[in-house]
C-alpha cells in the first residue's frame, strides 16, 4: 500500500508563499494531486499532475497562483502556492491514483493532511 508523507504546511501572511511536498513510498501511482478542506467546508480538489508528460489540472480558485510539479526519480510531488489568500486556509491532503481523473474523482490513497493558515 502506498504511503504518502506530506510536509511544508504552516502559517503565512496573505500574499506570501508556501511549498508543499508529498513523498510516496511503497507502490507507485501514475498520478498524484492535492485536495483541501477548510472550516465548515467539504473537501475539494485543488490540483493534480500526471506521471510522464506532467499534464496538470487546477481548481479555478487557485489557477495562476498554485503550481503542481513532480520529481519522478524521488516519487515526490510538490505544490507551490503563491499569492496566498485567507480563503486558502485549510487542511491540505496529498492524494494518489491511477490517472488524473481518478485522483480528482476517487483517489486511491491519501496523505495525513497538513495545515495551511493564511492570515490577513
């Protein structure tokens, strides 16, 4: 079973940046991505990235601010978050699946979650 280990969450001022990392161990997966769940909200898809040609998908709310990338030699994905806003405050979860659509709609594996707090 794949284990996803996240890091990089924290507290940042509005307009600042954070970089989340997710390292996968065990079985590899073709696609990985990120979800988030804010206070009183349901979990929502944030970004995803495919394996080889690195096709990406983003929620409209984070386009042009967040960038997903991956290092396949390390089996690690990253989420660079720039120009953060208070509404980005949430627990962020790494996810993995067998395709970009699978990650977005029904991920097979989940990380433990990491808190991102953006102050105004």
